[in-house]
C-alpha cells in the first residue's frame, strides 16, 4: 500500500511582493555561438553594472533570446557596451524598453506544487495587465510589466495570493 500526501492551501501563501521599478528591459536575439563572446565582454567590461534579472530562452529558430533587466541608471553604460560588442563582431538584434518594473514573489512550499506561475499569469491576463516577460524557478515568480502597472499588478496578485 502506498501513501501519497498533497500540500494544498485555499489561498497560496507568499512572503509578500517585491516591486522594483525604474528599470530597462533589453531583449537580445542571437545565435547560440555568439553568447560566449557577449558573456566574455560583459564579464570583463561591466564596470560595476549590476543586472537585476537575466533570462535566456531558446527559440525554435535556433536563436537565443536574452532578457537583461537593469536599473535605468545603467542605460548609457549597457548601450555603449552593446555597441562595442557589435564592433567586436558579435551579431545580434537588440530591443530596449525603458520604464519597466519587476514584480517578484516567493513562498513556502512553492517547490512542492504546480500551478503557481499559471495562477499569477492567468489572473493578470484576465485583468488585461500587459506582461512583457516572466520567469519562474521552483520557489520564485518574476513578472516584468510597464512601471505604470506595477502597483496594480501587486494589488491584483494580492487578491489571489496570501501575503503577510
């Protein structure tokens, strides 16, 4: 005889929502072999630039999409670094979106169940919140929205998730 335990809550508990605004979202599209050169350049020449969040996604077209989220203060430095990488022969497409915010949240037992990111994203989609990019790990959910929607996003999520 086998015993199976399932953890459930009526309203999923979180440790609260963190909002970080005044960010720039870079989206770089490149061939996988180009990533090594870009990574080396960033490693050697960042001059104190701190990335708030990084996400890499492989596309069906055998291209990578790299999302870099940085504080707006770093906009000139990152743009100059990306231009330099082009001069060094690294080929990529670039798009930058200023005025975005990162909403992140974590919670107990997030790794023990499924559907947390789905609940967050479906709830926001149903309320017409523009989601620019999102990602999750076993214990965390990250959602990038325009700055003007940051507070609204956290308020909507607080309706479906329990906060301290």
